[in-house]
């Protein structure tokens, strides 16, 4: 057992896990006045939270499993998140082609009626039925369809912005830091943290601990936390492929398959289509998850059965897989497992509390975070009220993307228009911090390819916890889709030199 270390820094809350739930909880707690420490063993959003379908949605298909409360909460959150993060979340219209041998049209109409009315819509138009024509991208046999609204999100940036929000309220955010041991000693937790790059050990104390380790939430009890896990989780793998865009329409498509699963085809990064997801039970190490040949074939097959433009393995530009840590409700199939969440509080009288987060989905992360901090509020009498429903995330304090782009174009007319548009959709008003000190294109520094300038790289290394090229190319931006191997290597060499010299600009 770790000895009580009176010199260890004391925090109100230690959050283990730097995915969307951990960063959301850290942001909520810090904004209410708690002293927060968040530790993540890899990069922020390194696992599930950067490998989603990148949607803020109510979950139309969850209605088939009678999860009305979850859908209602998610639909209400959709409106909240559109307001607080307009740079990385924006409306997206979905088309649902109808095939009579799959879900009946009457059932779809009923589902869409509920979807329109379970929660109050403010910004999004209602659903409608329509007919496909010859100009549409689907095969000729599909004539009828439906449209409805949801929203798109840059998932990994949502995580990073919550970490920035937590930091802005005084939280300490440590990445590449593993929580090695956590021991309850009366009304305090004693924890030992290890920096993975340096091997440096850090002793801290906390009045409360949150286990938000995602796919590792249960195994953390075996390795780090005291006692057995209070809930079982079911790991479900979801995989996606990225291909050259299948059509030029602004809408996404939701495709029904004969196995009752659905697959999204989503406009992605201007020139691509994102095709996914799958639902496959997973038994292995969550850190080693990857798309299988069978999943690849499945996604190709369903896309080709709907779209005129056919795709093959040779068209795949990128693929990824994530493991969703879902509540084990003993559902017969992976796609039927609930997407709801459960908070487990372990707080024997007179001892420090431990709150563990099981399940959840990215759309309801803010409500989950609010509920988690509310559960701990009894241990912190001076805690403030939740403010995250009205407080813009960093960079989100503007009215519209178009208006912000016009404003920035006047102030930074030397930045190429396509690059500035990407800045708006990634950083919002943080663009001014990224471009601080730049008054000409030469001030942006080296272009590592496709408008990834040295100024942006330095900003990400200095302010957003990026450590290597993968952090920047896949989680802070999506430019890994565009930079070739030589350009990626050049970027990594620049980062290595910069770290060796200790340069921060």
C-alpha cells in the first residue's frame, strides 16, 4: 500500500481517462469550481472517441429497441451542442432510401414522426418523404426515400476542446500519463502517476476519483482500483472505411441492410465519403482493434448495392475501428445492445468516493458529465451549478461559420481561402491564437503539405497536447488523408528536432 504522502498535491477530483466522457467530466467539474486533474495514458481521444461515426444524433434505430428516453435526451442535446460548438458541429441532412422488403414504410414514417417530436427542434427542419430521380446517385431500382435531420461532429476535436475548457477553468491535463496505483486512505485517494515518455513518477491526492477509462473501465478494477468491477461491459467493435466521395450531394445516406443493421455514407472532408459502421462483438485488447476483411467486404457490399458508383478495396484511402464499451444488457446481438450509460458510485461512509462510468455515446457526453458531477456534488458543499449547456466550447463564441470566415478573411487575407475555411471548422475563434504574430504568408512557416503550416503545428504542440505527427494528422486535423508518406515523415522529423531543442514556437 502506498504511504500517505503529505507533500503530494491535493486535488478535488482525479479523472482517469482522456476520452469524451473523461474530458467532459473534467470540463464540467472545473467550471463548477473544483480543482481537477485529468490523466490519459495515451493521447486525448486516442481510442473510441476518435473512431466514431462522427455524428451528433438521436439514434433513429434506437427507437426499434424502445429506448425512448435515450433518444429524447440525445435529440435535446443535439440542439445544445449545435449552439456551444458551431465550429465543429453543424447540421446534416440524411436520406433514407426505402426498399419494401426491408423496414416497412409505415414503420419508418412512424419512427420519423417520433424523431421529429420527442424533443423540441429549434434549428433543424423536420422529416419528409420524397422520390429519387435520375440525377440522384442511387441505383435505378430505388425510387422512394425519406429525409430527416441530425448533425455532424469532429469527434476528436470535441474531446480536445473539452480538455481546453477544463484547463481554462484551472484543471491540470496530463497526457501520456498512466495512473499506476490508486489507494483509498480514509477521506482521500492516494495515486501514483507515471509519465510514459519520461518514466517520471508523480504522487497526488484526491478527494474523489472518476473512472472514465472507456473500454478499460472494467479492467481498471483488476489492475489499479480496489475491488471488483460493479458492472460488466460488452465491447462492440465499429469499423469504417474512407473512399473517394460517392456523390456530390451535401446529404448523408443511411442504408438499411437485410440483417437489420444500418450503414451511414457521410460526406467527409470535402473529397471523401465515410462508410460505416459495423457492430461486431470484440474480445481482444482495445488498443489493438482493427477492421477485419469481413467488415470491409460488408461495407463495400452494402454501399455497392445502393450506389451507382461502385467501390472496391483499391478505393479505400483509410480505415479505422473503435471499440464501444457498452453496458452488458445480455442483448442477443451487438447492434441491439443499449447505448445508454450507467454511473456507479462507491462511497462507504467516511471514505473517499469513486465514480465509474459505464456505457454512453458521444451525443450525450455533456449530460453524462453533468450527471456524474451531480452525483459527486454531495461531497463538495461549495460546488457551483452546471454551466456547460450555455457556455460555448473554446473557439465556439461566434454566430455562424460564414460570418466568422468573412471576418477572418479580412484580418488574415494572406492565408489561403481553403486553409482559412478549415481553420474555421476546426478552431473557430481560436484561429486568432493560432495566427498570433503572423502578418504575411511567410510568417506561417513551412507548408508540410495541403496547407499544414508550421504555425498550426506549433500551436498544436504548444497548446493542444499534440506530441507527434499522428496526433496532428488524425486527431487534431484529418490531414492524414492527404499528406503522403514523405510529407508525414518530414512533419515527424520537424517535431523531433523541435522537441530535442526544447523549442516552443
